[in-house]
């Protein structure tokens, strides 16, 4: 069951808006996109020249136990769950929320926000996380939740930041992006996208360095494509074919982020726009990443004009749900509606006013919304009406992924 919630720039804007609404109050450089996508043959990684790195600090490096604080001795999921990322200043806590409505389980605490990224395996068995060990230096670690053990995956390389790790479909490999700090220019230089075996061996570059750095987002439903974004204002949507090495880009003139995937083509729902200031939401497009074609389903230019804050395919992929607000409405967030795959509205989902993030799971539609008394709640509601179930409430969080044993 691969149901990662791809939190791209557009969705992150919504997540930040959740916090803003609840509390009543990833910047990136604006770098022009590179030219046409290229095909890259994986190559063994040559050693980095020490002269290109920043001068190594003489301060002692923090050990893994200093940076990573499990809140459970060991943990195995016994039912489907949501993984949420909760801000607990000055750090971050990852929390497992069972979809049955049972008690949530805080899993791990980190001393600072997880800006370098992480990924939990679909079965909840292992977490891979990138941690800052020094200025401009990031290293990747693995936590085996069942065994309760942690270990470093990548080596310490002063001035090199390994970030946004992603598990392969079978859990045998980890993909990640890397950048290098160059002291002479006081800038970060892209090193490319890499893969490494889960035991730390076999490090290989799968996409060459380019002007823009990369942030990895996840995998396509078949596990053959690596979904990533260029580091630039508004983000982008890229899919790297892990077999052929060919890369395909959604419209590079637009800020965009993937909201949801299905198995059949065209398979990606993409938010277009929605960056970086102003009200949340943007237009919703359907993208065939294989044929590299797309069409806008609804948005600010449609009639009526609407802003889509989130969308998700149903498990079978024949319909999708979207949180939609009228563009001229004073309310930032609207309600959830069900659409066919061509974007024709079929029906509203009752009791979803104020919906922000949206997921469509076998047990129903999950959505977040701000509560009148403050804070945010996660609600599970039947698609065709019925009794809704509150799964979680709190402040400063967003849904990151879905897992099941």
C-alpha cells in the first residue's frame, strides 16, 4: 500500500495556512529552471575533492543519539495509520494516528524542524531521516522501529548535505539528493541524485548535478519513477524514470506540486500556482507524465473561478475528491466535492466545510480543518454520508503519509 502524501510547495503553503488559521498568526531561491530534461546513465560516484569542500570544523560532531530521540522503545503498527508531522518548538515530533480513532502514538522527537527530510516505509517498519550534523552538513540515518535500533546510513562529509531521502518500493534502496557547500563562493553546489543500499553500500549517482538542486518527493505508484522538485520559488514537478534514466517535467513555466497519483494514465493530479503569498490554493491539472501532456481541470480561470487547496484520487482511481473554495469568497477554505476523472463535479461530501488537506482512503475521506475553539482536527467521513469520526486534534501539524502493517 503506497499512499505517501506528497507535500510539495503548493501543499506546504496550505499546511502553513493550517497553522496560521489555527493559531491566528520552504523559502527557496528564485532560480530559473534548467533547459530540456536529460537522460543520465547511473555512474559510480567519484571521491569529492577536499579543496572544493568547506574547511572542516574542529568542533566535535554530535552523535546520533544527540540528534535523534525515539519516544518509543519499539513499535509495530497493528492497523492503518496516518503519520503526522507536529511542530513542537524548537523541534518536531512525528506522531502515528490510527485510522480507527484510537490513541495517537508519538514516535520520535528531533531537536530542530526536519528541514532535510525523511520517509517512513509503508509498513511502518523503518524510518530514514536526514539530520544536520554541522553547518552545511547533513547525514542520513535509519531507525528500525520494531527493533528499536538506529544507525547512520551515509558517511560524514564536511560541507556536504545529504537530504530528502526516499525508500525504494521494496525497501532495499534509498534515494537522496546532495549539495556541497563551496567556501570560495559561499554558495551551495548541486551534486545530483543518488541511490544507496539500505546497508550503506553501493552508492551510485542516478542523476547528474545541474544548476538547480533537487528535493525528492516520493515514487510513482509502480515504483519505477522518482518524483522530485527543483529548488526554486514555487517548486516544480519532475519524474525520473529509474530504469531508463529519462526525466520528464511538468510545465516548467509554472510553479507546481503533485497532490496525488493513481495507477492508470494519466495518473497525476497537480496543483498549479498557489505560491507563495496570498490565499491558499491554485488550479488543478491532470498530467500524463509518460506522454508528457496535461490539461487543467479547474481553477482560477474556470467558470466559476475556484481555488483548489488539496485533491486525492479514490483508491480505485476512477474519481477524485478535492477541497475547493470559490475564488471570490472571503473564506480561505471551502468544502470537499467528488469529481469524475475528467473533472466533472459529481457530488458534495457532507460535513466538510473548511476542509484543507484531503486524502481518499478505503475507509472514507480524511480531511483537516481548523476548529472554532482553536487548533486543527483530522476527520474521517464516509463518502456517501454518515457519522464522521474525529481522529486527532492539535496545533501546528500536517499529514505526511499513510501506512499499514
